[in-house]
């Protein structure tokens, strides 16, 4: 057999064991858990159908369920002190009406993403790094029951049309909005319900925080401010969780207040508490019997062109809505800002054009040429940090490609 002809790469450290995100939880306390298990069995488990209705009910339904739990503790554990009883009732309430085992991760300021891949396999991202956690549900049945209750709380139907869906929780905590992505076990190879929670701060990160976190520096901030105020379009690229939305959220507040803005997004992640001319829309699916009506990003952008809009913002470009970036918004003089998944700044333009071709026959070169109609900034991000900034300079008609001006390149 001939020898392989290659040059070995420099040695790299391979991590074959995950770091563990250790977090304290009342569900780790053995004494509390002995009582909690009996409370759950005698109040929650034997009344599963009535409690399933209560999670979508009124405040009276909530009080009735919690009253039942309190009476059980008073009858069988009358020796409990007030603080311990309160803790047990909070554990019960989180199991029935809240995030249960995940509550400590919801409350942790450094945690941005939470994934449940199985009842005993919970992972998270904290401060930009990924971890396994020391948390687990009591059993697969315990997890599946909670998963079903949480879907009912968010009014997600248990049918084939909602086996993979998402929603936004704006009510549970004052500190975060939470985008929840659901993948029903029917779609998952491991036959386990999967859930992903992305925490979005209700108060935007300050520039000082973003500087300390290593996302930007003072020079970048001044550059971004100058380009936003002077009408440059922005396409921010990177992988999921790279900080794209956090940066775009900050840039929105710099759009001049005398300009109108339409923000279209799948989940309510982008927001502004200061801009007076900004309207926000999200996608949705309406169903009535067998009749269904979907309102997509593409629909919202098309309707937006009938309005007096100076700035079109797309939360995340994935498909044919990209065509409107080229053929309408940019060519009518409106400015575009948005995010997209790609490996670097230049390939974000290729990805944008590929998405537009889902619904058009424009050659890639023609689409890319259209981007020269307005001044355009490309920002690429990784691990919550700006890695690259380019500006589209012009289009080379001989080589049929865009020319770029390098503004910044991070040294690794």
C-alpha cells in the first residue's frame, strides 16, 4: 500500500471531555428532594389532567393548584419551618408553571443559551464557552411531562405542524426575553424531545460591557456610529451565538430619529426603547381547521415597500427574503441592516446572493453588483467578538466580482 503524501499539522490540543458548568440547585438537596418527590407524586402526578388545564388557566386556577400543594405539606409535614415550606412550594411552582430544573440557568447572568438534549443531558453556553451542566430531570417521564406542560403554557399545539417551532417568552423574568426552539421527539434521532432557550437581555448590553467582553473597542464604536449615521448598510455575519444580534441591537439605536425603520424577524430579539420611528413585526402561522395562513419575512418586506420606510432590518436572513435586499430596498434608496450565517465577511455576500436565488434567476454577479448601489459595511463575528470589517468598494466588471476595502482584521 502506498504511503500517504501529506505534511502533519502542528499539534493541537483535543478536548475529549467537556467542562462542567457547576450550579447550585435546590433539586440537589437530598432532604428537600425526599419531600418534593412525595409532594409531586401526590399533587402533580395524580392530578395530571386537571393541572394540564390549569397551566393555561386563570390566576384562580394557579392559586387552586398551589393551595393544594400547601395543604399537602401542612397535613403531612407540619413540622417544616416557614422557609423550608416556601422553598418546597417554589420548587413545585417551577415544575408546574415554570422552567423547573432549568431555573438556576435561567437566573444565571453569564448563561446565554440552554439546551436539553435528553432528560439527563443538559448543556449551556456561558460567557461564550460551551459546557455540560450538573443538572438533570428525575427521569425521562419527568422531563417529558414538564416539556408538555411548558408547550401548553406557550400555547403550542401538539400536532405535526408544530413538531419543530419556536416562540418567545417575554413574561417569566424581567431580565430576559427568551426565544425557545422546540424539536419534538418525532423529529429527533435519539427519540428525545429537544429544547433550546436563547436568553436575550431586556436591557441591551452597554458599550462598556461589550468592550469588557472583548466584542469591540473604542475605535470600532466610533466607526460604527459614523457609518450608521451616514447611511451605510450593514450585513453582520457569523455562526449562531457569535454576538450578531447583540451588535445589531446596539446599532439600531443610532439610526437617525427622523428616519423610519421596519424590523422584520422570526423571533422578537431586536428592539429599541428609544427610536420613535421604529416598527417591529414577526413571522407567524395562523390556522383555522384545515386552513392555514403563513406570514413570512418576505411578506412583511413586500408590504413594507408600500409604506414610507427608510431602513429595512431583517433579524436573520435564511431564504428568499434576501431578494428584497437586492431588487427593492437597496434600489429604492432605502438602507438595509441584517444578520446572516457565514464563515467570513466575503462569503456572507455569497450567502446573501444564494438566498436571493431561491426565488430569482439573477446571476450571482448581477446580484452582487446591485450591492454597490448604497455604501455597504460587512462585519464578521465569532465567539462574541468582531473579527473582520470590510466595506464594499466597487464592482470589477472584468473579473465580475466585488472589490473590498479592509477596515479591520483581528489577529489570532
